C-alpha cells in the first residue's frame, strides 16, 4: 500500500500545531509541494513563507527558536544545501531547537533531473556536530519521527521522499535513535533506511525462497546511530548489507562501515548511489538504473554471504 509521506507530513504538522502553541512553520516558497500549506491554512499567523532564500529560512528559524518557539523549517532537500553554513553556524553550533524537514530527497523529484535530486545530504548533515538526522521509511514512521523531533530539545534534520510503500501499521511506536528489527535471520543482515526498508523486506522474501535467512533492520536514525543494535545483528549473521537512496559515500553505508570496522569487522556490501548524479526520468526507472531495487539488495546479500564463507574457510 502506497501512502503519501508529504501529505502525512502536512497533516501531522496541523495536529502538532494544535498540541503545541509555540510551534511555527517556515517554508521557502514551496509550501504546495512540501505540504506545509496545510499548516498555513489552519494557523496562518504561525506560518512564514520566507521566499526563495534558504539561508534566510534557516536564520529566521534560528531567531524564532531563540525566542522560545519550536520552528519547523521545510524546503526541498537539494535546496537546503544552499544553507549549509546557516545550519552549521547558526543552528547546530548554538544547539538551537530548530527542526529542518526536507522533502523530495534522493531521486523522488525524478522528472526535474539531477539539479533537483539530492543524494549527498545525509553525508553533509551527518558531519555537522550536534545534529540529529532521521530518515523515515514510510508515512507512519514519518509521523512518529516528527512528533519525537518536536518533543526533542535540539536541532533535528528529517529527510523525506515523496511516497513510500507502507512498512508499519498504526500501532507502531517510534523511538528516536533505536533501530527496528523487522525480520530476524541468521545468514545476513540488511541495514536499511528510507524507502529502501520496504525493498529490503522484499529482498528477504526473495531469498527466503532460496533457503537464505535474512535479518532486516530499519535504521531510521542515522545520527545518533544505534551502534549496539547494528553490532548485535552483525555479530549474529556475520555479514552485512546496507541499503539507502543516497550516495554510498558518507551515508548510511559509510556510517555502518565506520562502526563495524572499529568494533566488529565483517563483510559489508553497500547498496546505494555510486559516485554520480541522477537524471530526468520516471522514479522507478531511476531506482532501477542506480541498482536500488529489491533484486539488487538480494544480490548484495549473496555477495556478502559468499565473502563470509571465503573469510571463514
């Protein structure tokens, strides 16, 4: 079942606006696309369209945080990169209570081409000291993540695509910083984030038919990383695959590789975007081109298992 992550974001903002009188929302002239217009319609006095000026978006959000507000600043993921300096120096360096929620991440803005696609932002944001970084897998997890971010004191970056297959039902209880074991297994662990969580589950089903037991972890919080949960799963299976709609450089794959190289070296295969830009096209076509399908995750699992066998022989 496909559910719009963006629509759920807009609806959740309205719900949180009712719960938190100090919640304010800012956008950079993209409120129809990001769905923050829903909040603007309900609470016009608490909504600020900053215009096409992402640096001012972040700086204004910082100022509102200093006045005791809970600002949610939203724009496209690729355009938030224009305000890296403000995210670092003005928001994170001061530990301000700003929630940055970016949409159209990865290849989800498929038809607009590489200029509007962001496959580098996890690496950029992960390197900013003090920044919490969340990549929800579906609309249900996004709702829980946004609620947790608003309750959390400090800067948070939430990365959203447009739509994703539903992974969780309405009973799901989101916990910031804690990975979710979706499937247990003994042969290989898939550590996935964002839309790749659903594809990791599909890959596990494909491999089950071949007698291969796959552990699937949803790592929705890239920073702080759930080192304990990932290491425990890696120790059980002895082989790991990471899966993300992001560059293999500096993203989830990089974070997991850093963790395990220092604590539990095991074979790791990274499924993600190689060192290249996207292009215009249908979304699923781009995912196929960049080898981000369930079949690609399954193939990486086979490679990781083969490497494990070689190392143990």
